[in-house]
C-alpha cells in the first residue's frame, strides 16, 4: 500500500483548519451585527402591526383594548371592566380576553423606563373608535438592542409611525 495516497497529513489538516478559523473570525462579526439588526427590525414591524391590530380590535369590539408593555414583552387584552360591572380598569381581570402576549426577540428590549403614557406609564389603550383617548401628545415607544435604536410613535388620533 502506498502511504502517499492514504489521506491528509497532520500539517495539511492544521493549515486548513487555521485558514477556516481566520475566514470565520473575519466574517462572523458583520454577520452577527446584521443578525441583531434584523431581529430589531422584525420586533419593530411586529410591534407596529400588533398596535394596529389592537386598534382594529377595539373598533370591532367597541371596547377598550389595553397594551401592557414590559421590557421584553407586551400583552394586549380587551378591558371590559373589573368583572363585577365596573368601568374598564387597565388590568386584565378574570374573564377578559387576552388577544396577544408577544415576547421580544433575544437581545431586543422595550425601554419601559422612558415610557410616559399619561395615566399608566407602561400601559396604553385604544377606545371603541380606535383612538388612544388618554394621549395628550405623541408618545414614543423606544425599542433597542446593542446595534441600534428604533422608536414607534403613536399620536392622539391613533396614527402609528416608526422612526
């Protein structure tokens, strides 16, 4: 048997692995940055679509629909009252329908510390006309990760815009 044709030598294998490692170290950081940016963009698109859906659901149900923001998730529910015939109370009581509970992608956060909704700093709502009745001026919902920041704004008439 001829040893020359039996496979790779240890030196050839080491050089090949070293070349692959150098190429990976050059290409991985831009790929990871691109991946983080895409996760942020996807989260902003989902948040915008979910806010539009909450507005439409409020019109359809002719009821208040509340969006409750957390740092890494948000919940949308129909606020029909306190369960004993009282007025809407911003809380999801038993019997109130949860429409959506969405987790943000890994590394993407909502800056709840800078939310400043007038009545509840981390909650907003749409009424049966699709208008956020508690807003006095446009409100900003900051969404960020380590790569960039985006802002979703809502004005007094319920217009949702990405900045």
